[in-house]
């Protein structure tokens, strides 16, 4: 006969096993919420095939298997172009990029939460194409894809197939293919050729200064766009003259001007994130962070009836 304490131990162990909590559920993309399910995603290198700005939908070709993938861009998606923030109109058909995809309620991989261009990926990871072989007769470069000191090599052999439309940059100024030397560290913006993993550069940067020039120009373009078009965000709450918004982090140029009491204008927006009504003036009564986004509570001078929860809005800070 087993001792009582042994039997008790069995019950205790079984009890603990029965009470073991289930795995944390994976977040799902939900209308009106800024949710990126990092636990369930695919990051796919592909070639942009088409883009509809009005519906914010498009297609890309998965360069690993040539499958055509359709996507819908989430309103808060990070669109990283020229190594910084951009918007859909910045991307060119044919451009190679990483597309971050998530499933919908039917388990279809259709929701997109970022497009990261090649410039951004290489710049943020501090990686380069190190030139090993130069074939000037056909404009081909054979490189290693690695960090600056080659202590990490992502891919040992990469081919860059330059053509008549490829532009070369050094010290921020136009350069030539012949300026490239063995051992140089390059970064690029490339497009595909309709199949496989071909890299045909639109731009080849022979140094960091040249990439940073493009980045600086893109930052100015995006900043002005946000000032002109307003900071985009979701409507969290709409009641009487009170409006609560979650502003997406891309709207930094407007967001950094927000303080309690700040005067502003705000309007409802459609799927294309363009205004659907005349702006209403108001003031900020509360401001705080909502993850990486900014949540603001506003008191408007007119009814918020045109703002629907989970819908979109644009906000402009009044000039002092």
C-alpha cells in the first residue's frame, strides 16, 4: 500500500498539470485596431506587379517560387521607401521588396503590414554587397551580401545585373559603372525581371553618403505629405463633440506638434485615406501613447456624427 503522502503527491502533480495555462492566443488583425501578429506572419521577398492606390490593394510575385500573391494594405502599414517612411505612391511596379503578410479570418495570407524596400533593409541591418568580380562587358557584378567587416555573411554569392537604365552614385553625385572596384561596398534599389531572383538595379550606391542623400530627400517628401494631407489614424470613439483617435506613427510631423489645448482640424477619411467631409476644428484635451501609436482625445466645435468608430480620419495641427 502506498504511503498517504505519495498518493497526495500524485494528486498535486496531476492538479498542477491540469491547471497549466494554455498557450497565449495569437492576436488577429481587427478592423479599427493597430495589430501586427508577429507570432504568425510571412516576410516574402518579391517583385511588385500592381498597385491600386484607391483601394490600397495590389499584387507581387514571390521570387522564390514565382507565385502571384494578392494583398490588401492595412491603413497603418509601414511603407518603407528609400530607407525611410513613405506611402504607396512612392513604390514603382517591378520594385523588389519584402512584403510582410498575415492571414484573414479564412486563413488566407492577404493582409499586408509593411513593404520594406531593399534600401531600407540593407541600411537598417548595416549590410552591403561586397564586390568580388566585375564583368564590364555585360555590366554584371558578383558580390557577397554581408555586414561591413564580413563577420556576418547573409549570402556568399549575389549577382547584380546592371543595364542601360541603371544609375550609379558616389559622394551623392552621378557616377559610372567603371567607378566600381573590387572590394567596394554597394547598396542598391533593384527590380525583378518577371521570374526568379534576378536583381537589376535602378540605383547603385557606391558609398553611404549617396544612399543618405536619397533617404534625406524622401524624408522631406514624406514630411511635407503629412503636413499637407494630415496625420492618418483610426477613430476609437465618437460621441457628441468628443472624438478619440489613434494616430499612426507615420504622422510624426503633425503628432510632434500636439499638446493639451492645441488647436487643430480633423475630418473623416475613406479607404484610400482621403477626406470624405470638410474638416471640423477643435482642441486636444488628452494625449498619450497607444503602443507605437499616439492616442488623442479631442473636443470639437461640431458634432462627431460623421466619424464612425473603426473608421479612418486625418488630422492637421493649426499653425501658430
